[in-house]
């Protein structure tokens, strides 16, 4: 199978280091992009016990004795994929490795990504080979509420070892991709919003379990806990879980914004192909955007997508990040490094493009205290390149996750 050979060849270009919980390692780069300030020429990043303990010029940042030293031409924070289905969707594109969508019901917020995540999926290793160290992954488009998302590092042989945040967001979807056929609901946009409102209202109005009076025949019913669906939507109402709404058309984006205003929920816009038409409204709502891959095929809901939307959102002061998204065909994922590179060629400043897949991506998914930049106290996640990361001829030549050298080119 050609695609399998391509993926495995890409993965095997990296020599996996022996397993270790954390190493004492120092990374030295001709240019170090910390994303916390100006780039450092001839810089050093020192990692001890999985955390960054020093960052600075080599001349003033000593490397302790006994530390493993890794060198590269360009060093960046480990890349962050702000929205993916990798680990639930596999590269074989066959039913047995496609767990990103359950079509048995339109509203299923209780489905947990961690219960379907496969850290041994070859696509996880493949993305890591391009410098991606953290993914926000989970249930994808295709249902009104398809399930939950999670945040994971691109390491570990079990979901429990890989996971950073087991319940990150609840994924909802508006527009034709989330409509049912054959007279089933939802069949229109109005029905989609009505069903979402009903789910939120049911969670708001559900009473806490009450003890029935002794001898009361209804005591058992009163003691029955709320359904998993209601419990999950309660967390959305309480602000514990953001509602991640995939909406591309301007009319669907506006429907999502109205839902946020009505219920006061934490809303994150996903994909948002026509967001450039609504910058004033999105900014006023205080909403973050996980923007579609610039190279997404421009047809259907994406017919009005633009390569320059990232630059437009940045100029408007709207927090955004790029994502790999969901591909219906093999290899089932894009690579955020390439997508940000295209954005850098279409109006987005180079540093802003790198930020969109590092520190800005970390902010959008609520992980900026741990990842996204090379700063003291943060996770020792680092990507190494043999040239400008956005240049076609450059390569990722190594990855460090949590202070462990996961891969280096032979």
C-alpha cells in the first residue's frame, strides 16, 4: 500500500532514542526561536527533569557537566496542533481505525476522546516527525455534537501515558456536514440550533439529585443521577469545558455567537472559513479561533476560504491558531508546519506564523503555562530543524519531548 509505505518511511527517518522518563539535556541552536522574545543567535536551552531551567546565549548560559548536548541549525518550541482527529482517525481509512465519529445519535457530548485514542497510531509518530509535540485531538465533524476532545503529547504507548488534559472541549458542528438525511433531525440550520439550545436548557434546568421521603414511591426516580449527556453539558454551562463549534459559513458563525451570548458559555470557533467577514463581531464576543488549514480544498463549505484569513484575524487582534483539521481521505491529516508556512507566504508575518503553531496555539487551547514557548519552568518540548522551518527544502531533524530526546536524524 503506497500511503503506508510513505508514512512508515517518513517515520523511520528518525532514530528513536531509548525510553527514558526525562534526560538532562541541552539543545544548542544557531538560531533559537523562544517565542517569548527575540530570536537568540547561538542559543542554548537547558532541560533538567523534563522542565526548561535555562534559556539564553551560549556565551552566558553554561551547560552543566554530564548533560547530553543536541545541536541544530534552527530550534523552536515543540509545535502544537490546535485541532486534530489523529489518534482517533487512523491512516488506513478503514472502519477499524475510524473512531472520530459515531453516527448513532446527533447529540453525544458524553463520548470521551481518551476512550478512543490510540497513541500507537502511525499518524501520531508521523506528525511528531515534523516537530509536532502536542495535539488537541478528538471527535470530529459530521454530527451536531460529536463528543469531547483531549490534549496529548505525541509520545506514550497508552492513552493514559500520552494524555495531558483528558477532557478539553466539547465538539459541536453547524452547517450541512452535521445535517441528517432521510427526514431525520437535524435537517436544517434552525433545527441544529434548536437542538443545541435544548441540550443546554436541559442541563441548566436539571435539578440536583434529591432524597425522596421515606415510603415515597418516586424516591428511586428522585435519586437517579443526571445522564452523562446532561452532566457534560452542565460542565459547558459552568465554563469547565469550552464548546468548540465547527462553523464555516458566516451565518453559522453568527449562530454560534448568539448561542454564546444567550448561555454565557466559553465558545471556541473551529475552522471558520468565512471569519474574515465577521472580524468585528468575533472580536466583540471575545472568541478564540482555531482556523482551518489554509490549504483545505476550497469547495462546499470552504468555497469562500482564503489563504489570507490568518493575516486578517491577526490584524483585527483576534486570538487564533492553525490546525491540521480532518481529512476525509488518506493520510487523514495535514501538517500544521506546512499550513503555517503557506500563511507566511500570504500576508502573515513570519514570526506570527510560527506563533500560530506554538505559543498562540497553546493559548487557544489553554495550555500556555506549560507549552508553546521556550521559557524557564515550561515543559522541555523542542523541535529541531536544519534550516528555516517554513522553507520547502528544510527538514525536522530532531524532537525533544519532556526533556527526552525522542528522535534525531541518523
